[in-house]
C-alpha cells in the first residue's frame, strides 16, 4: 500500500469508510498512505512485510486482528515487472518476479482466508493485469505471473462460491506507477 495502485485503492477504501491495515516493505511509503487515509477520517495501522516471506505473512492476520478486530477485505496488490526478451532474463530474475507476483498472492490468501471466514462477509481482491489475459512480447515473465494470478483467482472464486467470501481479479492496463 506504499505507492501506486495500492495507495490509490487505500485512499478509495478510506473515502468509503474503511479502516485499513497497510502493508509494504518500506515504512515511508505506508506512512504517507496512512496520512492520506487519516485525512479521510479513517484509521490506518502500518505493518512491514515482504509478501515472499510465508512466515511473516502468516504472522500478519494476528497483528491485523489485534489492531482492527477482524478483516473484511484483502487486497493482494504487491507486484513487480521486468521487460525484455525471455531468453535474456536470468533464472534469478524469473524467481524474483514469480516470488512477488504469484507467491505474494498465494501467501496473502492462505494467511488471511481463515480470518476472512470469521467475518459476516469478506472479499479477496487479487491484482492481475491485462497481460494476464493477453501475453505481450518482451513481457513473458510478467505475463506468466499475471496469468497465474488470474487462473488462481478463478479457481479460488469457484472454491469459495458457497461462502460469504467473494473473490475478484482486477486487470489494469498500463498505469503510470513506480512499477514502470
């Protein structure tokens, strides 16, 4: 929630009356987002976490529940990109993008789903991309991850269809954020 789409979503949720638990790698980003949330008269708590760290992500629900009493909406938005020919990308770069864009979503859903089940209703929002629908040349690694988020989200939605938990994938196009 420290910048870009995460900050914009946080501000919109605050405008609509939500208190927020803001998560990012860097405190300065979520501190700025918290000020924007508080300007809307809502409460924001700050939580530092790396979405690739399953153990740390597993600790977050208890922290958020202690601070807010529960969770109704989870937005999995952390993302990175790379550009260039697939054959020129290193395996280290491929692991990096998959760890953040795919495993970050999986870790968020796995960690928060039990807490969402305790709410009267809940919603999971997973940020994919237009390239999750249509792969783009020189974006094969990014397309791979966002296609995986799309498929995972569709499967999770089907698993939870009989519960009060909704699941949505979002497919933004090119947006001027720090990711680009």
